[in-house]
């Protein structure tokens, strides 16, 4: 017997009991009436707990499946929404990083442009060796002052570092071992004649030659200084 049939049998039984109670109530008076009321209540409760009729069970099942489908669809929508939000967050972060990189590159390019302009302005402002009046001798301070006026400001410290190591700013310095001569220790010293015939006695001529040498071989005095630091010569 199916569960539906059993529950139906229970309802039928409760109804039968109610009928018997009604008959007994005629013989027993009020007491029977009270018992009859209890049976009716029990029968009513049993009817409320009875299963849904077989003909309506399919509709209940369809309704349950529909609710489950709605729940699953809502869960899928929630997952899709979270996935879309995460994708949007990652895309925004990537876009922000790309913008930052572009801004950094632009800032670097602008900095290099300004430095190049400053370098050109500095070079155009320097004095040529021929603009200095020749003297019989020069102090270290005078030689340094010449160099400051001839070497671009952005390169002066590098130039000064090399000269300080090579000759301690002595334009008459001679290396007894190699014969290198002058502020920048040209080897041989006669190389500096390309900058002027007075290369032996004029610091300005030596500075001019040394600056041209550093520019042509290392790109700048700072390039020459970097090489010097690594090799102890240039």
C-alpha cells in the first residue's frame, strides 16, 4: 500500500471512529458528546496532515523544480556578477599601471630634454682658450677658474676629478716614467699641439685639448670619469 493510501486509510478510520462516538453519545449523554468532540478534532487534524491528492502532486513537483531553478539561476547570476566585477577591477588596475608607466616615460623624456637644453646652453656659454690673455705663470686657482669658464657646468666636476687625479691641477706636471704632460697628462704631450702651439705653457690650451679628447673618446668628461674610476686611467 502506498504512503498516500495509508494516510487515506487513517482519515477513513478517524471518520469511522467519529461515527461510532456519535452513536455512543446518544446512550451516554453529555459525556459521550465530549468524547465525540475530541474525535472530531482528531479527525480534523488528521485531515489537515493528509498528503496532497495524487492529481496535484505533479503540480507541486513542478513548482518545487521551478523554485530550485530560480535559486540556481540567482546563484549563477551572483557568480557572474562577482566575476565581472573582478575582471573590471583587474582591468582598471592594469589601465592605471599602463598610465603610470606612460607618465613616467613622459616625465623621463621631459627631464632628458631639459638636461640636453641645459647642456647646449652651458656649452654655448663657455669661453674658448683664445679668449684668455697669456701669462708667464698661473696659480692653481687661476687654472681652475679657466676650466670653470671653458668646461660646461654639468661636466665640470667630472673634468675636475680627472685633472685632480692626473696632475693635481699642475699644468707643468710631467710623468717621469711615461713622459705624459700637463693638466690632463697627454701622452705624448705634443698631442696637445692640435689645440695650440703654446700647449706647454698655457693651461687654457691644455684644457681645450683635454675637453675635446674626453668628448670625442668618451662622449663627455663624465663619461671619461666613469671609465677612469673603473680602470684608473682614461
